[in-house]
C-alpha cells in the first residue's frame, strides 16, 4: 500500500516513537547541571579535571563517552561523590523508563536517597550530606 492518500495526494507521515536518551546523554546532563549549579565555567571544571574544554563540552552534551578515569576526575573537580552521580543518573533513567513503559510496570525499589540528589545538585556540600545520612 502506498503512503499516499487516495483523495488528497498528500504523503502520510507516521510518527515514530521518540528514542529514549542513552546513558551518556543522561550522565552528561547531570554533570552540566552540577557544574551550572556551582556557577562554574567549562574551562574551570575541565582544568580541574585535566581534560580539554571541548571534551567536557561533548560529554555534557552527550556526544562523547566519558571513560571511568575521566568521570572520576570530573567528579573530583566538581566535589561530587561518583556514587551520588551514578545514583542520580540511575534515578533519571528509571523515571524515563517509567514514563515510556506501560502503566503495569512498577516503580524501581532502589530510589536514591534525597541527600545524594541534593549533593549532585550542588545544593548541599558533600560533607553535610554524609553527616545527614549518618544521623
């Protein structure tokens, strides 16, 4: 069957479901959000992590994969525990999964602690978050 209508001659356009973001895009968005929350420039964070500004920009935009070594260096430069970053990324992915899954799917049981997300958003210093979880 032709993708044209018989009466108008217009081409029918079928909407494809939007692709869900890949891990590097979600990770990059979280890194950018943390950097901006701290009011820091690409150059400043890239310098602290000893990576090029261009590479950090590509990582933040989800265009390049960050190796585990680069990820560790970026977390250190941002003063973020890598575990908090990864928990927040996992939570973001879980939300995206739930948004695109049938309603019968239940929520994941391992949701990151609010203190971890606060650390990632750079609203609470890491030492405060650790103390809050220990209390």
